[in-house]
C-alpha cells in the first residue's frame, strides 16, 4: 500500500464531506444564502461532491471514498483485502476532517440556528419515519445500487478512473432523488459515522445528542448492501 493512495482517499473523502455536508448546511441552517433551498439542491450538491472527490483521487487510489465500496470491491475480487483496513481508516479520517471544516465554514450560522435537529442533519443522516427494519432496508438498497454500479464501472479497467467521476456522480444523484427521502441516503459509513462523531465532539452551541441509537444503521446497511452487490456482480460474471 502506498502512502499516496491513502492520502488520496483522505483528501478525496474530505472534499466529498466538505461539499456534501456543506450543501446541507447551506440549506438547513439559518441566515445562509441557500436557506430552504430544498431537496433538489441537496441531492445536486452531494452528487457534485462525489464528482470532485472521485476526480481528484481516482488516479492515485481508485477513488473508493467509502468503506462500503472498498469492501464491495474486495468481496468481488477487484481489490485486495490487505488494503481494506488502511483505506477505511483514511476514509473515516477524511469524514471527520471534512465535517470539521463545514463546522468552521458555517460557525456563525450554527450559532444563529436554534433547531438542534437541523444542526445534527448537517453532520449525519436520520430517518423521516423511524422504523429500524425499513430504515436498514433503505440503506441496503441505496448502497446496493451505488456499489453495483461502481463494480460495473471499475471492472472495465480494474479501478475507477477520473473519467468515471461523472457516471458515479449521476448514480449518487439518482439514488438521492429516488431512494433518499426515507433516511437521507448515507450509503457510506465514513460519510455518516465520522461526521456524527465530530457533531458529538465539536463545541456546537444548543446542540442535541448525536442519535447514537440510530448510528449503526448507516454503517451496517451500506456494508450489507455492498456485500449483496458484490454477490450479484460475481454471479453475473
């Protein structure tokens, strides 16, 4: 494993979360230029965040930016299991760093916002209707679509390339528009768990708890979805 690959995953995931959580902050926090911009703005912002993250990291690391993608690729035989722990650690650190930068960028707006649920939503996902089984299914399905698409794209050359940034971004937009209304489509443990941890640790005024009772769903759901995607992909080879 090269240090450049790990650094690439770190930087790519940092940019992914910086822009992804950043668009949520722009929409849900008070007194921003994009306040109340709506779901289309959020899904567009997240897809463009994925586009940039993949674009800048594809050549050095294959642009996983997501532990579920790393696990899915490894299960399908397209990625070495020995590299998975390092990639996941870099992705988690990137999630923490990206969320911290969003907090810094919008510090005055966090202070101006009274709704603690809006503040939590900047960092991590949560269900609109809390139902453990259905919430888990939502994350499994969304991640299945993402990883199945990534496997088909990466199989062409053994890894994601910079030219694949657009199709992967469009897949994420499709997931957000079609499947994201239930849980907020985490589809990425590093995107949810890392920022959730920073919500708990950062000195955010008038914040609520970090909803740790729900936190396992956007971790386990994506990993299950990735495993199913790898199983189906391998069966179709």
